[in-house]
C-alpha cells in the first residue's frame, strides 16, 4: 500500500516538472528577428450587378400596398477583386464571389503573411463593380516595418484603404 502511494507521488512530481518546464521553455518565437507581419482584413459588399430602376405607377398599382417602392433593385452583388503588391510583387490576388442564395452577401478578405523588415512600397487596388473596368479603389503607400511589427490594412468606403 505504501509502495502505491510512493509511486503516485513520484508520477505526480514528474508530471509537475514536465508541465513547469514546457510552460516556460523552450522559448517560442512567432517571427524571426528580421521579420514583420502584414495583415489585410476587411468585409465588403460589392455593388449591385445591375442598376436600380424606377417603378412605374402602373407597376406599383399591381403590387400589394406593403410591396410598393419607387425603385426596384436586384439583389445580386458584384464579385470583389483585390490585389495587394509589395515592392511590385503580389502578396494577394483574389476574386471573391458574394455568398448567399442570391449572391447578395458581403465578402470577407483576409491575408496574414510575414515579410522582411525594412522599407517597402505597398500598392493595393480593388474593384467591386462588374459595371466598371479597372479598379475603383486604389492606394499606394511606403511603410517602414520594424522587426516584429504588425502592419494592419483595413478598408471602408468613406476613407478607402487605411494602413495602421
């Protein structure tokens, strides 16, 4: 009986030593000393694929009162095309199709990648309308990234792309 308790104490002691060691060592480094991280993350709903149209008085009269609206807009939205370049080389190039049964949802764009620390030229562009050629949102910026720094790129329709 005493032998059993002694073995339990030894087993618990070994377990506690292992837990104590692995809670503080070996040291974990998420990034190398000369690396920084770039994160691009935003949600955006593309523009409607087709423009809204005015509903005529005859068409409105045929509809129930609770369905009468002066304009009719289709639900389907455009896919969102995003390109992120660093020093002229692509970090991300994607076309995100809107989710949903009627292709009417917003898309989520996410990229996190490690890059060398130092000065870099970033260029980002986005097209959110199938009715427009080229890109309707563009931004270029030079960023100096320190080792272990996080560069966060966000988007909103009022300001465009924002580097934080």
